[in-house]
C-alpha cells in the first residue's frame, strides 16, 4: 500500500469517526434541551456518505436530505459552524436560521438540504444542468433515502438527468425504512437500483457498509459524469441504528434483533479491522478516535459560547421581499 493510499484510508476512518461522535453528541445535547426541533441521526450509515464524498473533488456539488449531518462532515466541512447551526447560533453555517435539516455550506460545495422528501433530486439535476451549460466539469452528487424513490420528484429528476446526460450521481441510501414503513412494503422490487435502469441510467447495488466499495462505485460514476457520459444511480444497502428521529413522538416500530444483526457489520468496526489487517497500528487508529472526540467537543464549546442571531436579522438572506419589521420586534 502506498503512503498516499494509507493516508487516504485514514482520512476515511477519521471522517466516519467524526460523524459518529458528532451524532452521539448531538443526540445527548438534544435530550438535554439544547437543540430545538427534531434530529435525524446518521449513525450506522457513515460509510455511504464518506465513501461517496471521498470520490468527489472539493468543488463538486453535493445535495443532501433531512438526514444530512453526516454528509457535509463527509465532504470535509469544519465542525464548529455545523454544531453551531444545530444550536441555532449566529455562527452556524446558515447563521442559525436553518437548523439540523438545513446545513448548506457552499465553501465545500454543499448546496444544502430540505426536509421535503425527494426535493433534493431535481435540485441536483438543476445544479448538474448548470455545470453542463457553463461548460465546467463539476459533477453533482445527490443523497436521498429509499422512501424518496416513491416521490414524483425522484422520477422527474432522474428522467431529466438521463435525457440531458447530466453530470449527476444519484446515491440512494437504502436504510430499509421510511419512518416506520419498511421499503419492502412499498417498493415491489428486490433492488431499488432497478428504478434507475428504467430510465436508461447505469445503476448498481453497492454494499453501503463497506467504505472502500462505496468510494470505488462513486469514483467510477464520477469518471463517467466528468467525461460527458451522463448520470449513474447507486443504491447503497445500509442501516440506521436509531429511531427515525428524536423528538418526533415515538414511532412504534419493533425491529427486533435486526439492529443487532446490522451492528455486526458496523461500517466503522469493519474498516478498523480492515486497516489493522493491512498493517496500520491500533494506536494510530486510537489517536484518530481521540482526535474526533476532541474536535467535536471543541465544536460544541464553540457553539455554546456563540450568540443567538439578532431577531432583526430574521428576514435577511431570504428570497422574499423584506417584510416590515413589526413594532414589537423593533422596540
Ligand atoms: C414530501 C414529504 N412527504 C413526507 C414527509 C415526512 N417524512 C419525513 S422523513 C420521511 C421518511 C423518508 O424516508 P427515506 O427517504 O427512506 O429517508 P430516511 O429517513 O430513511 O433516511 C417522511 C415520510 C416529508 N418530510 N416530505
Ligand atoms: Mg430510508
């Protein structure tokens, strides 16, 4: 293994650990009342985000969804503004006005997310169309869940990408459920990848627990898209350990021993073993683990120390005309 490959592998491990630690911390402080609203954790799905983003260039675009804390971290975002955004602070990546489901960070090509399931797919097609019209070679990668593939926006977005041969990569993170509905109950196919094939898009099933397999599949898709060959659809088989979201009311779903079964193929445990088998010393990995904890603790401290936005700025940075500030706010 070359030194460059080793460094790259350690970076994948580092980003997966950062996501896991970030999510554990977010869940804990949410329970303590420090984060308003709901929180959809990404724990268990780290390899799909990290493998995919490691195959992108820094200036490539990425579009996420409601379960997207992990995606910007996977693309290399700094943690402080992300954590501050979760806490609604002015130092947040969207100045505290977006929150958990709106972590847009243009500095790393993250075009953002929305809570409307499937809505990122036509946005990604639009970004890819923009690159094509501008004649640059940026690609756009879009993350969405299995549930999103039942939305009209999915089908419209894929069709446009196919007929216009857009430089887009569609990554379906099939974690088996949409809230409490099993994918098997609403998708009459063994593989959601078959939906991409129906649009004439090269489509593949990928082991979403294997970060190297994910990276290789996305790298091939990137090469095709950059070379003008059009979109690829990748279905990543993965799993979320936690409930759909915290603070949305307990969704009654007994997954039995399924969670434990998936934990046996935990993406971080698997990768750690793989790295050790390839000759990486355990203490090198332990140090990365420790650094991830320190980085997330630092981000949390930064977020806690930051101010809330001034309420007079509520109408800044929005597309609509500025509304008159009500008297009770301006006093
Ligand atoms: C258009 C729309 N329909 C329904 C919802 C409510 N909702 C929020 S998340 C979600 C499930 C999405 O499942 P999936 O796409 O598989 O993503 P996952 O949560 O599993 O990552 C639903 C139905 C919504 N936000 N938007
Ligand atoms: Mg799902």
